[in-house]
C-alpha cells in the first residue's frame, strides 16, 4: 500500500495497461463512518452480505471473489484529506484495514502461488475540501488491530 500521496492518472493508466481491475474510491464530502462504508460498498461493488462495520469490510477485502482481477486490483482513494482530518481515528482504522488486505493478497497461498495482488494508493492533487481541522493529517503507519 502506498501511503505517500500519488498522482492518480499514471497509477490508473499503468494498472489498466497491465490488465488490472481499477477501482476509484472518492471520499469527497465523507465526514463519518456510515457514509464511508456506503462509498466503499458502491466503489468496490461489495456484496449485500457486507455489513457497515470495520470487520465486515476487512473480511470482504480478503475475499474479493466478486471483483474481477486476474492480473491484480488497484484501489485509488481520492479526496481523502477531508475525511482524514474530520475523523482521524476512523481514518487510521481504515488505513489499517487496507494495509491488512494488501498484506493478505501478498501472501502466497498454500498451493505455492499468490493470488491477484491488491494495491492501494492515496491519490494526490484531487479537487476537494482539504483538511477540516487545520493542519494536514499525518499519513499514519499503523499497528495491527487487536481483536
């Protein structure tokens, strides 16, 4: 997972040229967990069984059977600074869930080969509201969730 903000267009173009499935998650205007979960569900085309909580999102990101991507999957998150500034604790949890999903798809399966990779990038330069609470949010490096 790239936690260093990146330009969006080159990442999408490179992934698509390599045959990857690309998903764009626009967080513009998101200020709470419920709206975040709705946006994740819409962007990722999550199945109906996925509930609106962190554990369900984490489980879904370790499944991805409904999301094509034999060559890999790129999740580009844009306009994220407003949400990160408004809800820093929730933002850190989301980043942790995403890091765990990326790590999961990197691990080789018991049969000896890894599944299609999942890459997550934070898009830089997107139009959007910027931080709500003053200074830009830090880009966290998180510990593993407990429980």
